C-alpha cells in the first residue's frame, strides 16, 4: 500500500522540482541582465553557470530528468558506434555532389532555354 502512495505522490514532487528548476533558471537569466551595470560580467556568467548546474541537478531528481539523461547517454553510446568517413571520402563525396548539381543546373538551363524559345516562337514575345 505504501508503494501506491509513494507512486502517486512522486509526480507531484516531480512537478514541483521541475517548476523550481525552471523558476531558478528564469530568475538567474533575469538577474544576469538586471545586474548588468552593477556586477562584473565574469561574476554574472559564473553565477548563471552555477544556477544552470543547480537547475539541472534539480531536474535530474525527477523521473523525467532521469529519462532524458538515459536518452542522452544512449545517444552518446550510439554516436561512438558510427563509422565516420575519412577526409578523402568526404572530399570525393563533396566533389561528386558538386558535379551532379552542375549537371542538373545545366539541364534545367537548357530546358528553360528550350521552353523560352518555344514561347517566343508561338507568341512572338519573350
């Protein structure tokens, strides 16, 4: 019975934690600009970074935060599995794309010129 009570109250606390994290973040950004003339930019930036860290720590305490963190960790794992092309492969692919674009541009220019010639022939205007 306790697990049902804890499970039902967890979303309420999660919402409160997420709201607190968002409020802290918005307040820190507002303070960053509000104190622009009073406090050194380096100090304001460090305080903003600290507020972002505390907001992330608060958000991580929620189920939603843990889910997002697990998604990010999984994405990083998958990113390590990617086989990236070599420099030579990248240059060759770029050159091939440039050639195909050039050929397509020439074909479209030719078709446009042919259609313009046809319109001039039929209407006498162009």
